[in-house]
C-alpha cells in the first residue's frame, strides 16, 4: 500500500517555486492590509471610548 513518489520535472518545480513566491508575496500584502484594518478599528474604538468618557464626566 505504499505509493511511490515521483519527483516532478525541472520546469514543473520552477513553476511551483514561482507560484509559491507569488502566493507568499500576496499573503504578506494581505497581512499588512489586515494590520491596517485592525489599527483603524482600534483607533475608532478608542475614539468612541474617549467620547463616552467625556460625556460621562461632563454631567
């Protein structure tokens, strides 16, 4: 029940490496976009919290 593993030809390996590089680059970009989104959400939440506290202590 053991399956033999065939090493792909050189062109297939090169194509796979290039695709992996592209995917890795896209994941890096998406990670930065997620960081930016989270930072924007956190900033909005801080602003809302500050406004809430200012209203609370003005009365």
